[in-house]
C-alpha cells in the first residue's frame, strides 16, 4: 500500500540517518579500574580519638537551659544577700508607730503625697506619708506608707479604702507587716501575700463546679438587682403619693398594658416584614 503514496509522504516514513560516532571524553569502559570498596573498621580508631583542640558547639536548647540556670542562680543569690541585709527596724527612712501605719500598693506612678493626703485624710489626722522610690533612679515604685496619728483612724481607712481608685487606678491597702509580723519578708525577697493574681482573674475561665457556682452567683446578683430596683420604685412611689403604699393591682395593670403594647408592636412588625418578602418575591 505504501507504493501507492506520493514521494512527499514516502519521505516521512524514511529512516533517519545513523548517529555520528564520538569518542568518549574519559577512558574507555573496558579500560576503567574503580577503587575497591572496603568497610569502616580501619577508621574506628580515628573516630574514637577526637582532636584535642575540638570544642563542641552549644545547641539552641542547651543555650536556653544554661541561661535559665544562670538567671535562677543569680536570683537565688540576690534573695540570700537581700535577706541578710533587710531590716526595717534599722532603716533610717522608716519612721512612726508600725501599728498606726497603713501600707498602700498598686499606686499610679504619677501619684503624689498630696493625692494620698486628700484620700486618706478623711479618716483622721496624718503624721507622715512616704512614697517609696528607687534608690538609683529615684522613680516611684508604686507603693507608699501612710502614718496616722491614731490607730483607730488607721483601722477605719484599712476597712474603707481597699479598692478605692486613686487617679484612675484601684489601690490595695494593708497593715504594715514588716515591723509587726515576725520573720516577714517583702515580695521582692520571696515573701509577700502571694503575688499579683488579680491580673489573671479575667483570663481564667471557670469549669465544672466552679462554672456552676459562677452562674449561680450571677443569677443571685440579677435577683438582688431586681429586688433593689423594686425597693427603689416603692420608695419613689411613696415619696410622690404622700406616703401611700405600693399599689400592686395598679402595677399589675400597668405591666399587662405594657405587655399588650409590646405584643401589638411585634405583630405589626411581623406583618410589615412579611409584606416586604411578598413584594420581593413578586
């Protein structure tokens, strides 16, 4: 059948010319001699005897662990040295009766003695106010000591001033424990009352029994708020109507009218919404 094809098509079926021979760039395959492969037994002695000048490198995990140990050791040494030298009774800056002294913490750093005098001066005469500052930089450290003239004034401020905001920040008050509690240590020396757990309270989510207890507390707060509003409405009703008591029937009628108006508004809103849907479909 191929004899019937024209010459141009027959040329497509013609074989290609043979490849041109090129000599190899390296030695001929029959003349090659490769190295004999042996084991690593003769190199074990070299591996077991490393060079004396070799220094092993430190990995990132080992570096982090080393820095952590160094930081922990420095902190422990600082606590030991500070515990040996800390003595509030021999401090020249500590003055006044310790049982008449109030400790104020979580202060804003821009608070002054005048701000503390304005807040704590309402409970009695104040002899001295000391805002603790850093010995090197002179910047305030966020806490102070207020010395009252009488102990009962200090106790009154201790009960009333806890959580009161001063310049936009709620403060924490406590009695002075450095000179009144034996073997007491401040928080910077590993003592204190447990740290600043109030900052983590908003991040912790209650689960299980704690969650049920939290929900029950919220319901109690809502009920107490409703009772408080009802008492307020009753007092306001008496004041407006000359001391008459709360009319429950009138209040019930007013509530029923309010519910009826609310239902009427909902029905009208539903009709308008259904009408808009019908127009959109058309």
